[in-house]
C-alpha cells in the first residue's frame, strides 16, 4: 500500500541477486554486512548463488531460480520487463571468461532499457540498496 502524503510504500522491496562464480563469496559477504537492511526485502537469486545465500542466511525471503546459464538469467530478465523487480545486484567478474556472456549482456541491457537500478560491485550495491530503501521506506532504520 502506498501512502501519498509521506511517499512511503509499505510493500517489500524486490531484488534479484546474481553473482559470477568468482564473486559468489563477495556477494554473500556483502549480504551479511547489510543483513539488517535486507531482512525486509524479497529476493530472487539464480541457482547456485541463491542456494549459497540461503545456506548462509536461511532467514532471508529468497526464491531460487534456475542456474544462470540454464535459464535463470532469462527468468530475471522477464521479471525486469514485467516490472516485478525494484533492483538488480549482479556481482560480475570482468577478469574471468563468461561462457554465457550473451545472457549477461541481455540482463545489463534490460536493466538499462527499463531503468532498473543495478549494481555490479560491493560499492555500487551499497549505494543502490540505500537509495532503494530510502525511496521505498523513507528510512534506513530497521533495527
């Protein structure tokens, strides 16, 4: 429900989480550092990434999708196009080969086309999550 006077939306923030193999540990660490902010959000995550996040933080509201190369990237792309996401956190490893580079480029393209806030590193994720939280809830205080 949206409160017009305060511009605060009480619905959960919906965020997609993706990480290349070499960046999965970085994403899990980043989530742990921001767990208090993230507890209120709903997540989807590609196969292995989503499973590893749930293993580390079973209390998070995360729905695992297919593995990225097996369709998970396309599932997230469809959610972006349908307006079902508020943000995309996609930790990329630019120094590793990407066998499904086309899928990665498609996600980047859709995020830009639909003006979806997207972060590809911990520092940009910090800014994106704080901006999304402030815009949606009007606060960062979820203690």
